C-alpha cells in the first residue's frame, strides 16, 4: 500500500487531537473529488513497517496525547489496501487499546465484502458513501456531502 500523506498531529479529521493517514488508491471516481491524485494506488510513498511503527509511536506519545487514528484517502478499503490496513488496525487495537479509529470510505457499510468487514470490526466510527457534489455542504462535520453517514460502530458493539 502507498500513502498520500501522514499527519502525526491533526485536529481536523475526526474528534480531538489525532494522527491521520491519507492512503493512495481509490476506484470511486467521485465528481468533485478533492484529491484525484490519490486515485492511483502507486501515488505517494510506500507504507512500510517503519511507517506502521511511526503511527504506533505517535499514538503512544505521552507528550502530545492523541485521541485516536483517522484513516482516509483515497480509500482505506480499496482492494489493494486491505491487507495493509487490516494489519495496521489490528496492531493499533492490540497495542493502543484506548485509542479510537475513524475510517472514511466511498463504499457503503451495507455492501462491504468479507475482507472489508474484517477491517471494520476494528473501527470505532465509519463514515461511508461516495462524495456527491450536488449534496456537498461545507457546514457538515466530518463528511463532505449529506448522503455520507457517520456510523458509530463502537456504540453498537
Ligand atoms: S471516495 Fe474520496 S478519494 Fe475516492 S473519488 Fe470519492 S472523494 Fe475522491
């Protein structure tokens, strides 16, 4: 898996202070996509074990406490990203159990494959649905268009 950008400290993408990873790879081709460069799974940099360790270190950092990890893109549930994202969310929940995981995807929760669902099992909050330009609303919090839904999965478990 490649990633577009990693923000070790982020207060925009999700609640509280977070670490945020924007992955490469997306097949949704939403009209008005804010970053088409992320569609190409080869874009950006390789998310290697060193980067995985960096995320864990940042979540464990006691000087600047992060509430959790945000996974966006691109699409973290893009088929080519699944193995790497599954390994990451498993590790976060095993080593940083007090941190929440938010994940943004263009796929619908109701239509996820078995492998995508295996990842979502570790996710606290899933924001699903493509970006729809005619439903875009800058006043929305944590989503770009009104068709997208914030699913608080942790609350339902
Ligand atoms: S899901 Fe996100 S990254 Fe993918 S095309 Fe839509 S807006 Fe762009």
